[in-house]
């Protein structure tokens, strides 16, 4: 610096660095207190020392932020490591996106959701309309046997086209015509099964006088009034069918359907119908679910609508449904070959009879595909998903093996990110296993359906075994497919969490993710208070309204209703207040005030507060579009772009001897580094240093800083008061009299020690230097270094001041002595005069 003026030919970058260095050195003496605090051990540091260290940390980086081309090397390494993590996260985002898209495309093509909705919505609408007006068992039978427009038989056994022409049956050996069509494009397969579960497995049924060959055949077989096991293992029960054939030959009018013993017993069996809710299923009595213990009969599509009516009336007249009936199930399978792949639509209508006297209706639809892949795109999506899943599994196994080699397997597996990755991989393989099962099940359904197809529409009671095998196979497949579809749907949510890993590498997105993570602790404690309160209202609502409102009839339904009220703030006040008005009002109003207004707003307050704290304490970083722009710039210059790992290695090797990093250092080490990369690097370092300088300026730290400053000012005030007091009493004593060091007890007289053995402090808190030898070589003050010349000059001035002070003291002493002598002379002269 001293030779800078004498060397005007220095390069500009050296002059610039010298200017920066001069500015830094001029600021450095202010950091002496910070250095003394940092040199103390952790146990010796006080609160003020920690505040000084933070202040020095802040001032250092705040000073470096103003320098455009110089950064602290550790900050540079930190920036490089952040870039490495960000690059890894951003590069994993396309893989995660591909993982997600291939699975979603594969699952959606397999499920064909839109076409399934078109098919099921029509059937669902038709069946709901058929039974919504059936309020008793008699009306339920009326709904089954009615031939009115859009009734059960009109929809499923309407054998005429839109113009009134009868539909054709078997056209050829392999083409079965349009007989049995439902809603124009769906065709019943096999038969329609009526299945009943009863409290008892004993035979039952009223006596019956037959009126046709259909009813006579049913009477002889007695099917439907004995268990399936009994029906298939013993001979039919002999029944008196009456002389119905002679009457028909005599052209006599057939008698009306005869009901025997259908008096008060029949009227007692009348029960109201309600749509069965899932939360009510657990409240019904448990019954045997063994298929062989049930009672069944068939409706065959080859019969005309009139014959189907006669068959149903036979079971109605013999009271197939009575007081011992627990549930009735009607099941059929509809083939649709028009909506892409061939599919079977399983339609199940269930009527559950409660012992309380109510009948609950439930309908279920399940689609069974008869072809696994829809098209080539479906096969390609499955193949891509398999390859990505296989690569991910191999990659995870490789990392697990590396952890095992360094004896770190347990820590590796218990890591949250690793554990979640394994969950994704394992559930993905389970989904592939589900795909394989679906392929096998489709083959099983086709094998069970093939014998029925070979018979065309000539399926009769003699084919009960083939029909039973077909229904049993389809039921097993539909149960398995329904379970797998739940896993299919939930796996997309599981894959969603994989995006969090990639999003966490972007600073702005990481703030949102850290907020979600930080809010969990407070949210858990909130739930401890909220759940007992909410469950109290759930139970209270069930007790108050459950007797008359179905949505509060069970704890499960009451929980769902209370949750809906909390989310929507809407409820049916008219029904709730129909009875016990003030009790209902107290429940509703207190629930709205406490749960809706207080607790839910408390959740929002917790989230917003933690978000603000997380945002204030987090590195802001660039926006998402800036990250994309940086990656685009990196991609365009990928040939010359220096990898972050190479930068990290270089900074680590050079960091032993150097504390600062300049642009010239980068240019010397990497001459081909693009200017864009250097600009981004130093800009990121400046942002990082700016954050490092400002991160401790929080309200909590500022309060601590204020307290530390007040303590320091108090100590300084005491020191100044002591100096002023010493100067006022004896100005010279404070300069020459030794002062005991603080914290050192004064030696006792009995210790027999002199003042030289006592620790002393000179003015300003500096300990005097005492050396026992060898003494340093004498150096003249006039020829020594600058500091010694300055000290020599000060000592010469001090000696002159001391000589001047001594001269004045001698002068004052001479004057005092002269005055004393004069006084003695005057007193002697006065005495002589008196004498």
C-alpha cells in the first residue's frame, strides 16, 4: 500500500484489490472485541460475547456484499453445494414426472373411467327410479313384476325394439341376435339371480296351486325355498300341482294367482324401503355369508316378459320374502361390446331388512373387462412404468448395499426419504402384481362365460351349475378388482409425495414444504384439544338427533355429518329443531361458535404464523422462473459449463490457505468458464452473504442485542465514573498506583508478600509486561520502526513535561522557603524594636 504511489504502472485489477484491502484494513480495528470474544471457549462466553460474534459475522458479510468480485470461500462452497442439491432435485423432477404420468396414463387406460361412467350412470339412474317409490314389501314385488314403462322388467326384459318389433334370438351359431338387450347396447349374460339370506336354513314356503308349466316346474324343483346345498344334493320335493293342464285344454279361464295364508302374517312382513348408507352396514345383524346356505332362483333371459312375470308371481305368492328374511340380492351381468374393449357390467341390487322393521336398498356396479389392453398406447404406458419402476428399485438396492458396506444400513433405512421411496417402490410392484392378477381373472371370466355362450339363448334350469360357476367366478373377480382399484387410486396420491423431494430443492417451494413440516408439531397439540371437543359434539348430536335423523343414527354417520357442518357451515335446521328445539339450538349454536369459528380459524392462524416464521428464517432464493432460466442458460452452454462437483473439489483443496475467492482466481483456475456462469456464481454468493449478514436480525436477537448493549454501556458508565473520580481526587495516582486485577483476592499480611507479587493493572486495563530475561537487544528509538519512533517521541515529551513540572516544583519550594525566611527576619526586627 505504501509503494502504491511510487508504482503508477500497476495493473488496474491490482489497484482495485489494493483499494478493497485498504478499506477492509481501515474497518478491521473495529473487530478487535469480536476477535477477543471468538477466542474464548464456549464455556467462558457470556451473552454479550455471543452477540459480539453475531455482530461481527453480520458486519463481515455486510462489508463483503458491497464488493462485486470477492466472496468468502466457505460461502462459495456453500453456494456450490446448494447448486448441487438443487440440480439433483431439478434433474429428478422429470423422472418423477415421468413416473407419475406413465402410471396415471396406464391406470386410466386400463380403467377407461369415462366410458364406464357413461355405462354405469344410465343403469344407476334406471334402477334408482324403479325402487324409490317402493315403501313396502308388496310394493317391492310390484316393482319387480310391473311391466310399465321403465320398470324393472321393462328395462331388463323388454324384448322389443324401439319400433315395436320383437328382437331376434340366435341368428347363427356364433351370433346371438339382439335378444335380451338393455338400453340398446347392453345384453344380459346367462341369467338374473335372486339370492336370499335368512335367519334359518330350514325349508319354508306356502302351499301353492300351479297354473302353468312354469309354476309346475318350479313347484317340482322347489328351488328358492331350500338352501342351495339342499337343492343340489337331494331329489326335488313332490308337490301337488293341480289339474292346470286339463283346464287349459278345456279353454277354461286360468284362475288368478292364489295366495294361501297371506293374511296378518303377510301384512306383518311389510316394511319401508330406504337407501342404505355405508355407515349403517355395521348396525345390521350378522348373518351367515356362505353361498351354500342361501336361497336362490333364476330369471332366464330366453323367456318372454310375460313368462318372467309369471315366475316372479310364483315366488311372490309363496312368500319367498317373509319375516325371517335378512337380505335379498338381485344380480345380473350385462355385456357391452360397443365402448372400446368388451366388458361385463356387474349389477347388484341389495335389499337389507332390519329387525326394526325397515328395508334398506343398495345398488352396486362393477366393471369387469374381458380384454386387458385397450390399445398400443396402453401397452407402451405399462412398459414404461415397468422400466422406470425397475430402474428405481435397482437404484434403491444399490444405495442400500452401499450403506450396508459402511455399516450404516439401519440409519439409511430409517431415513424418512429412503423409507418413503421404498414405500413407493413396494406399492408399485404390488400394482404390477395387481395388473397380472387382472389378466388372469379376465381369462377365468372368459372360461366361465364360454359354456353359456355356446348355448346361445337356450339356457334353462338344467344349466344351473354352469350359471352358478359363472356367477361365483365373476363375484370373486369383482371383489378382487374392487380392492385393487382402491390401491390404484391411492397410489397416485402416494406418488404425489415424491414431488416434494424435487420441490424441496427450489428455495421458494422449499418454504412451503418446510411450513408443512413445521406445522405438524403445533397441529398435533391442536388435535389433542380439538378431538375430545369434536367427539363430544358427535356423541351429543347422535343422542339428540339420532332417533329421527338418519345422518345422526350411528357414531360413524354422526361424525361425517358434524365434519360436513364444520366444513360447509350448513345444516338442516328444520329437521334438527323439529323436536327439543332449545336443545337443538344450544347444540347447533355452540358447535358453530366453538368448532367452526374458534377451532377452524385457530388452524388457519397456526398455519399463517408458522408460514411467516418459516419465511423470515429461510433463505429466500430465486423464484421458480429464475431457476428455469438458469437451467436453460446452463443447458445452452453445457460444453464449457464447469460442473458444480469440480468447483466444490477445487474450493476444498484451495481453502486451506486462502480465505477469499475473487473472480481472477476463478479465471486462473478455469479459463474456459463462461461469463454467465461466473456472473451467476458471484451473484448467488452475494445473495448468500447478504442473507448471512441479515439472518440474525430477528426480533429475538435484537432484544438480546439491546440487552447486551445496555450491559456494556452500564459497564462503560461505571468505568468512566471511576476514572472521573480518580482524576478528581488525585490525578497522578491513577497513572502510577497499581490496581489489583478484578476477580483476584487481595493478599493477606500474613502471606508475607510484597506488592510486586500482586497482579496489577495499569490505566486502560493493560497488564504491565514483566520479563525475567534474557532482555531484548537495545534498539535506538530514532532508528527503530515507526511505532518505536512514535513511542520514543512520546517519552521525550513526557520527560520534558516532567522536567518542567520539577522546575516549577523547585521554584515553588524556593518561594516558600524565601517567604519563611522573610517572615523570620520580620519577626526578629519587630522584637528588637520592642526591646
